[in-house]
DNA sequence: ATTGTGGCCTGCCCGC
DNA sequence: TGCGGGCAGGCCACAA
């Protein structure tokens, strides 16, 4: 599903194909997809006639800046895909259809010379905002320093995984990447966030950086080494131990009871 | 403030 | 063969 690696792929797609192009029209057929009471007419007034000048990402939020100072914020939920001129930002997403049904196009920008930038989202869990509050998000997981990661975990009795998923503390880690990261860092998801020893904190930061880069390179949050084994009967690909499954931080969580401590 | 829970959304998969 | 129930998780509202 769209976590940091997928949204980074969307960002690169938008940057490569849409920058410099003028917005000629806005298609907003689904009022539900416009968040915070936003009206389609407001989006039209803010964007039509302007030109896309930057494609940025913070966590799972994609921000498209225009030359008139307004910014479009796109969220992809669990099943949202970005498609520009018929080219999709990623191949497959886990937990969703492989089809590209036009009826699932929830929002689109028509671009000069006949192109289209659209969000195709079967489950409608994504959304659109104008001038998103980027400061409400924590530091981006790709560039977070060890000190920033430490601050995100400090003083918290919540499960480590819950804190990693808290987008206001650290932006970009979703459920699949959290399981992959903790498996690689050999840390139990249920550990109190503030219980990490200094060496464990350094290890978590090192594995966060590595995991994010690896999954961006592979092209998806579901392309980790643990993820294929997150199934009933699955075993740890490192040591063969049967994986455990439970709900942690409100999400289905899989881990190796042997090497994750 | 912190932490946990439930609901939203809907395509897909499993068992009957 | 069709049907119904459960499942997936990002995000938000709400409660304790």
C-alpha cells in the first residue's frame, strides 16, 4: 500500500512528467475525496491557470506546488495510485485490485496539451487538500536523524511500533514498513518506545535508513524480505522460527519471537 | 497530553 | 454457481 516508498515513486513520476505544465481544468467527481470541507470550486479557483513548479513529499503526503503560491496536497490512503498521462507511479499495490477502473478516478488535474494527472483509488481512503499543513507531520522517515528518531520515541510508554506509525512524530512509516523495519532491527514491536537502550536506538536508526532506501529502490513497501512471510503459517526468513501475529498499535503485526527482542 | 479504540471506505477471497 | 462475512490499513474522531 502507499507508504513512503510508493509516494516517493509518485513524486518522481509527477516531477518527471508534470512540472512546468499548466493546469487547464480540475476534475473532482467525488466530494468525499475533498477533505476539510473543501469545495470543488475552491480547488478550481486556486489551481486552474497556474503551472506546476515542484513535486515534494513529506511522509506519505505528496505536495504539488504551483507558480501562484497555492499547493495541492494528495493523500493516497491504502489503495490510491497516481497516474500521469496513462503512466502509473507504481506497478502493483498489495491489498487492492490490479485493474485501473475509470470509475475509481477520484480526482484529476487536466494539463495543457491534453494530459491528465489523476488519483485512482478503489477504496476512497485517500484525499485532496489545498495548502496542506506540512508542519503537522513529523520529520520525514527518509531523512530523519538519529536525534530526531530518538525524540520521536522519547518519554513514551506506547508500543514502539505505535510510535513509529504516528505520523505526527515520524512521517512515512506505514504498517508493512514498520514490521519490516523492526524485523531487520531485531526489536519487538511491543517494546515500550522509550525502553530502547542507546545501542538499540542507533540500530533502529541505521535500519530505518537502510530499509527506506531499499524499499524505494525496490519500488514498494511490500517488497521487503519479511513481507512475503506475513501469512498464516509463515516463518522467519532469518532463522525459520514460526512468526507471531497480534494487533499492536491497532494494526496487524507480525514478528519473529526468536530474534526480535 | 497520551494512549487506545472504532469507524470509514470497498474490492477481494474464502467457505458454504 | 452465487452469496455473505471477514479482512486489509491510512486517517480521523472520540473517549478515558
